[in-house]
C-alpha cells in the first residue's frame, strides 16, 4: 500500500499537471517537483485505513505521532528534496528527466 498508492497518485497528478497547467519550465518544476510529491505523501496516509481495517477497526495499530510526522515532516521534506532535485536536473541535464519534454516546456521549440 505504501508503495503503490504514492505511485498511482503521482501518476494521476502528473497527467493532470500536463493537461491543465501552463506549459513552461517553472510550472513543470513547481507542479511535478514540489506539489505532486507533497500531495502524494500526504494522501498515502489514507492507506492507514487499510491497516486499521485489517486490524478489525482498532486504531491502536497506528502510532500516536504518525499523522504529524507523515503529514508535516515527511511531506514537507519530500517535496523540498524532490523539487530541488527536479529543478537542478531539469535546468542542467533535461535529458535525465524522462517526464520533461523539451518541445513542450521551452519557448520557441528546441535549441540546436
């Protein structure tokens, strides 16, 4: 659950950002680098419902500080690290980012 749910959410957010956000480098970095990982990690906390359901509805299987640590600390750190990495790689080595399409995000098309 904690592997498949974030990947599925990230894929849906990536497709939504490609469809609805303006096509420029800043929106690519902001949408897919900062916002998408924060939302994916935060919504992964919904997988706790599966753990609680498997424990016959007992919320004692979830540690007390889990929500604070996941929603605040982990999501913030994940968004910051992924966003900074995406920004650096998209600017200096855009071929390394498989979701980055130079024809879509550069004004005037690809440079020769």
